[in-house]
C-alpha cells in the first residue's frame, strides 16, 4: 500500500503487581461501552477506526476529529532505567511523584505490567542507508526475537515517501521475511513516515502502542513540517522509541521525550542488534501512574505533566521517561 498523504492536522521482565489497582483502572472502560468494538481484531489497513482507547482513560472526540483525554482519570506510562539503560524493577507508588501544571497530584492508581503491545516498525530505506542495511535488518530481527506472545507489529519503510510493507500481524516471522526485500534508495521523508505510523496505530488491537523508528539522518523530503508532526504526536497515544545510526537526530530525540519514549544513538553498526533487543525489553517494562486532575478542564488544551522518582539513599541516579502531557476534553 502506497502512502497517500492525509489532510494536515490542526533479559528481565517486570511482573504484574498490584492487580487490584489495574482492575480498578480497567473499570473506566465502562463509561464508554458503546465505543468498544464487538470484534477485538484490528480492522483492515485502509480502515480508520473512530476511537483509540487506553486502559483507564476515557476519551471524547472533538469537533475537529482529535481525541482528547477525559479528565476523570489520566494514566501516564513511565519507564525507569539505571545509568546502564537497564529497566529498574521493584519500585513502589511512594517512589513516584506526579505534577500537573506545577502542582503535585495524588497518585490514585499504580501498577506495573508485562502485557502484549502494538509496535510499528518505521524503517529508513533511503540511499544513505545502503552500507547500513544489513546491520539494520539484523537489528529488527533481534528486536522481534524479544517480543512477547500476543505482540502485534506492522512494518513501514520510507525513502522519498513512506510506504506500508505490511499491516498488523502477530506473526513476527512474517515481518522478518519481508526485511530482505527492503532496498536503499531515494531521499528521507522521515516526518511523513512518523505521521503515517502514528495514524496507522489507530488500527492497533493492544492498548499500549509504540513506534520504533530506525534512521541514519534527518528529514529532507517530507511535506509535513516538524512542528505539525509534534502537534499530531502530542494528540496521539503512541510512544516513540528511536535509533539514530551514527548521526544524531535532535528531532527524533524531541519526539521520543515528548511521548515518554526514548531516543538512542549508535556510533558503531555492530552495536545495533544488541541495542534493538534491549529496547524490546524496555517496551515491556513500564509503570503506570493514574491521577485525577484537581479541576475538570473542558477547554481542549494540552496540559503538561511531570514525573519524578525519589532516588534511593546511596543508590545510582535513575533515568525517567514519561508521556509529557494530555489533552483535556473540548466543549
């Protein structure tokens, strides 16, 4: 399927703990019974569903078609790693602090989980990638090897323009078999590719959604500007993890930070496969913090959120990534 540009927008795993908190959060689905699909399977690749749901977060659709978070409960996914970029296990609710608009909010829901996720692989196949293709393909294979049963994937390549290689599938081997056909040529439509990837996540069957972007440079052929993409990504419920090969990409770093993902850079091609495997582990290792805003805003505005982790006495400095905000409902 070729990309058709839409209109512009305005190994250790963490075990499931505190199941009760998770069940309470899941009850929030009950406020939108009419929006839940009868068929749990993802729709066809060219069909765009109207609603994307995250456990414990209800959403209302604005007049512009953008999805906004209902203010009753906001869930923020958080990734915590040590100085060696390894996931940190065993943290408790009291180790976290969450702030909205500068004021600390009570964490009413807290759980960690290991659950299937939806992953979109966004693969740079522009001409500059030619000497890096073999290592990049191996990286994706290693990433897929670390997947969990129930994970689903789609594969998207980009050069002059983004193009879907295959839609969502739970068969990792199916994705792997398509990698040898990817050939390097053309320019780099990075921003358009991420836009298409986030848009395609509307078809995801899993509540946790991630884009893995692998590229060796900046954008030089997109129709979307970076600020337009940033706005679109803020409204999406997708975390972006990126691997920059050799050269640093500040754009990918900014997008990853905003969405609660992480940006990595490799200086040697031989580092790629191992890094990709580690990222796969990270994607399945997260905490979720839930809070109720002090007010019930209905202004449709983006509201910033900050998360802090209290360091253990004498322990190493911890790195924290989280989704940096949410949109309140519009009138």
